[in-house]
C-alpha cells in the first residue's frame, strides 16, 4: 500500500501545510502539482524546508507561475517529475509542469505539452502502473471548469490520458474546479488550493490498483505534529 497527498497551487502560502502536518507525516509521499510559488525562489525554499520536517518523500512539477530556475532546483534535489518519471514502490510517477499560455512564464502550446507528456513516460517498463502529476488539467472535465462553466483544460493532456490511461492524474491550476472526475479508467483529481478549498487530495494505491481517492477537508486535529523550523532546506 502506498499513500499520497497532493497539494497544488500553494502560491507562496506554504505556512498552510502546517495545518495538515499529521496527514503529511503519515503519507508515503507528497505530490506538488505546480504553482508552488508566485515566482519567488525564497518561497520555494521555505516550502521545502517545512515539508522536509514532515515527509522527505516529495515529488513536484512546476506550474506556470514557477520558473525554469525552480525546475533546476527540483532536478538537483531529486524531486522533479517534469518530463520524466520516478519509481515509487510498484508505480511509476510521471509528470508535466507548466500550463497553456496564461499568467507566468512557464507555459507551453498544446503541441509542446503533447511532446512533454510523451517524454515523461519514455523508458517506463511495460505494465508498470502510472501516476500522472500534471499542473494543466485535461479538457472537458469537472477539474478544468471555470466558475462561469467554461472548460479551459488541455486537449493534449486529455488525449494522452485517453491513450495511456494512468491510474490517476493529480492536477490543479483551476482553483475553483475542486472535483474528482474520470477520463476513461483514469481518475482526475483537483482538490483546489489548500488555502482556498481547505482541502487536499488523498490517494491509496495497493497492488497497482487505485483503491482510495478523496478530497479530504482539513480537520482541527490535522495540525498535530510539531515543526522545529530548521535553518535551511534539503531535498526530499
């Protein structure tokens, strides 16, 4: 059994992770599906300083508001999933960061996203279950719908999911699209930003099967692990 917590779109509000210290500590891995910051390297380091105290098994992709320099940091620290994959237990975690052109500089066209998605599974052994961490949600799901009902997800991300069928896609980007949906057999989950939705994504995978997927609300007792606030960051 492997358990995951996913926290998209923290946007410099890293202190909010203290509110779910206990669930983060108890999970096997923490996934960060982009927009960890609003472009501040200092805020990125602060986030990982806090997370390192709670769970050293961290994986991330940049969002459109993050930067190429932050991607380089993720790669140096062994945290990166953008355009690559890492094995955890019996699943391959793969990812693509950035978004379709919007605010921020870490953005891609649909054609570029399609190429990045293909790159992120290159070399994954056959029959190994996939978990996708993708900042940009797939098109035409409950996870890419604006408040006015408009769908703003990616056709390339949807086509990739339809073809490859990972167990689950952890996504974000659209803050108000807090939802669980499906594309074929693949579950899509966007819990919304922790500081806005007061919730986080939780998943459990056992024997290559997704057995639990939920958007869990923050509970008062979730902050029940003390943080020591060390002086500097280290990678997970």
